[in-house]
C-alpha cells in the first residue's frame, strides 16, 4: 500500500520537498520545504508497498512500467533527493536481510569461473545502433568524457578524453597498439591518425564490430586499424601498447588475475598500458539489482584495493593513477538531456517502457556519481621501470602536440548503421 512507501519516505527525507499522491488522490508532503518541489503519483494501490519492500529493484521497475509517475520535476531529481537524504542508511531489518542475501548470491555467482562475456556484452551493446546515435557525441564515445576545461561541450570533452589517454600511452609511429573493448572505433582511429600507430581493436559486440569496420574503411585506414570479434582470454601475439576504456567493469571479480596476466603476456617488456574504468572508493561486493537485471548483467565497479593485488601478481608496475571524480556525472547529464530531447525517436525504435528504462539508467548513474563519490580511475601500467618518464610533464606536452593534430584533422563522417 502507499502507506508503506509513506512510512519509508518519512524516515528518509529530511531536506528538500516531495509531494506523494496516492491512487485515490490523497497527498502527503515530505521534507523541510527547501529546494526544487517534486511531485510523484502512484498509479495503483499495490505499487507503493512493492517499492517499500524492495526499493533498490522495484523503484526502477515501477518507473519503467508507468506505475510511478513523476508529475513535477523528473526522475533524476527524485533519485538525487533520495541519495542526498541517505536512503540506504534507514533500511529496515527486512531490507538489510534482503541486501545481504543479494550480496551473497552475487559473490557466489561472480566467483564461478564461467565465461559469460559474450552474452553480457550483447545484452547492452548489441541494441539498435540508432539508439546510441540519439545521445552520444559525433564520434560515438560511450565512456566518460574529460571536461577539461569544465565548460566545454560533450563533443569537445570526448575529444579531450581521447587526447588525454593517447598522451599517457606515449605512442610512436609504427607501434602495435591493442585496444581491449574497442567500441565503435573512434579511439582506434584517433590513435592511428594522430600517432602513426598500427591498431588492433577487439570487441564482443557484433553490432559494434560491423559499425567500426565500416567506419575504418570509409576513413581509408584499413591498412592501419582493424577490429576483431575476440575475447581478451584468446589474445595472441605481442603489442607495444595496450589501452582499455570502459571494458574492465565487465571483467568480473573472479577474473582479475586472468585479465592482468593476459595483458602482461601480450605486452612487450618496454610496453605501456592505460586502463580507464569506473571504480569505487571502497569495495561494495555487489551491484545494484536493477542495473544488474536490466542494464549491465555481470558488471562490477571495483575499488583500487580490489584491483591492485592482481596487478602486482601479474608483474606490472603502477606508473600513474589518476582519479576523475565528477567527469562521468557531467557526461551522463549530457547524455540524459540529449536522450530526453529525442524521446519520440527512441520510442519509435523500441517503446515508451524502454525509454523510461533508459532514462532511469542514465539518471541513476548520474545520481550515483554525484552523491556516492564514484570516480573514473585511469591506471598507467608498465613492466619496465624506464617505460615511462619520471615526471608527468610529458602528458601536457603530448596533449599540446595532439591539439595541433586535431586542428588539421579532417572531420569525421557521420556514423552509418548496419543495413
């Protein structure tokens, strides 16, 4: 019943203002009246009790199904209000028990050495490519942008991300570069054109593979950039550089040793690796059940303390660690606003329920980055002490050189979809 949800919200919301409207039209106010006014409506008599019994899963499902309607403000405002007020700190014994059972189930499943990489990747990345065109930048960078300086556009920030990562790789003409998780090919093309490198990208997404191969052919880079449908566990050969952006979150707790030992095996002794991923400030041991069910099955966001031991066991030296704490919040905000602006086009590809699911995903992730202190972590790894300069000045110097390259780079053609 709505009373169950009212009781929960009454314990949670101390600041802000929220008006809850039950199915009969009754209204309950929460908060101290400060900030933006929010109004939500329960569409049926059961949904309030379902949300109160399992908010981590049922809040998102209720919004997807149109049973929880945000009538004033938007879903990001609601999620932000709940996180600012610390909803997880007022969990009942029943909710705590449910959370513990989920944690144990996740840890058990995460430590079973079963390779579900291809299935998990297909769940998210093999969606209709036209969906991603609705909200990504012109180069289809589906990972955290680098808003340096702060006020630049999404397109500029994604270019800055590619520039920053490429600078850390210390690329030289003719070097063989491996990109693990190559997306739609934008970073691979940037590295090849800016530095004269020979790039091999691997992906488990058939949709991304087709699009990225088409882009390379149209760009005239097929002799220097290639993409393969390959899992990292099957890698062969040697590379001068390795880069991985936004893929490590899908590796899984049980596979960190295998991942880094594989990278050490295929990286030359004098080589350099840059790993860019979403992390945490401390272990969480599980993932949000709604995100796990609907968006990223098998995903996990690790803390440094969970990653560094495997890095050390693989024989890597950590040459640089950079934490980017708010850049993904700004990226997600831009994606969410662009997606909502083209809602009708997304609904034409899927339906209204899918659109609400996707909006909830972008809003929930943005709220998490704003209020849960999630950072993007960039690790620079090497096997040899002298592989990287002893001071970080070279990064800014390389970025300046790359900016000069970008000024004369021919514009990218619009991304074409699979026919």
